């Protein structure tokens, strides 16, 4: 199992909009789990489970692509879309 890990911080003013948007996305993507930082409210990570490295890379490319279905959320990221970070991890 591979993981695509996505990290970003959402501006407070967009929090309710973000939560509603991502709830819909989470319902559509059963392999995505979202967590919010307890020490840093508004800091979110997404963990995407993938069966292969190639699948995890596709998820990463989709999340980082300007034509992504997640594009609306980029406008809510503190510091802009350049502050969206994504990595792929392999099993240890």
C-alpha cells in the first residue's frame, strides 16, 4: 500500500466552505482520509491510499493539477496554491 500525503493550511474565513466542499469530496473518494491539526487549527493533511506507486503518483498529479476537481479549494489555502504540498510514500 502506498500513500499520497497532501498538506496545506486553510484561511479561517473559508473554513466552513472548505469543510462542506471536502465532505463531498471525501464521500466521493473512499481512499481519502482528511485530518486537521490539533496544535494548528486550519492545518490539514489528506492521506490517500493507493495500491501501487503509479496510482499514488496519479493521485498526486491530480491534486496538484490546475485542472483538478479540487481546484476550488486552492483559493482557500493560506499563502496561495504554492503552499499546497504533496508527497508519495512507500511501505517501509
